[in-house]
C-alpha cells in the first residue's frame, strides 16, 4: 500500500497504545500493549493490512508520559514518528470532522492531523542523553526516599522510639552510599560526554512524567 495515502495516529497511556490507521479515508483501530511485544504486534498488524512500515507517517506525543520507548521502537522499525503539539492538534480539531468512534477519538484525530499537516519528523535524543536522564530520575527518586526516611527517623526520635530510629538511620546510611555511587556515575558520564555538561539545563530535565531531577552537587 502506498504510504503517501496512509497515516497512523497513536494515543499513548501507561499500559496501552490506542492506534488508528487512516488509509484512503477509512479508519481501522487497534489497541496493543505499551511494551516491546506490543510494538512488534503493531508492526505485524500493519503488515497484515498490506501497510509498509518503511516511511510510514506516525503522529503521537513522542515526548509525552510513557511515550519514548514506543517512539524509539517504531522509529527503529522504519516508521517516521512525529512528536505532535497537543495545542496544535486541539486547534486542528476545531475544523476536523467528527471522530469515527468516541472511544478512539484521540488516535483518530491524530491520524487525521498527520494526514492533513505532515508534521516534521521527531529526532530521537542521543543515547548518552537518555542514559543521563534515566540516572537523574533515579537520583531524584532516591533523594525523595531519603527525605521520607529522615522524616520517619525524626518522628521515631520524637516519640522516644530510639531502637526503631536506629533502624531508620541504618537505612539512610545505605541510601547515602547508593546516592554517592550514583552521583559518581553521573559525574563520570558527564566527563565522557562534554556536550551534555555544556548543555547542563537540558541535561537537568527528568524523563517525561517525572517530577524533576537535579544534578549532583
């Protein structure tokens, strides 16, 4: 099938990909798992419909929560993923025809938006940047756990539960050791990739959906 007449819209959630295939004005829907098996099954589903994945335009919020793994996998399969701006899609929806199925509204709208606007392809972030981002997210998570443990320790001490407070202090000591190792790994990674260190504000951003992360001090 000629991919110039075919587009795909994908609405991403934590566990599922809601897929709409727009071919020659007709919509077909599919729901797959948001994991490697699901991405492969999507490719199989498209192939069975005589849709070539090579150069296939796909619109999704590639940088949204739970989206990056899918965007990377589909790009590796040869699809041309575009990272859509939700505001642009909403503006387009004002003039778009009614969705074919309310349960598939987002995916169908994305497929129609893709066909009408031909958005620019998404460029995956470098592997070194993705690695740093994941480590920063882990650093942020460990620091949050340490803060909660410190609050628990204070509460036990205030209540006179010294034995329990000591157990928490031991846990905090283990967390501190993990934090030091992680901070050392992050520093080493930044030294190996000077471009990340030069663009430190970009590197500071946590993965989509995270609460944020900071670099080690």
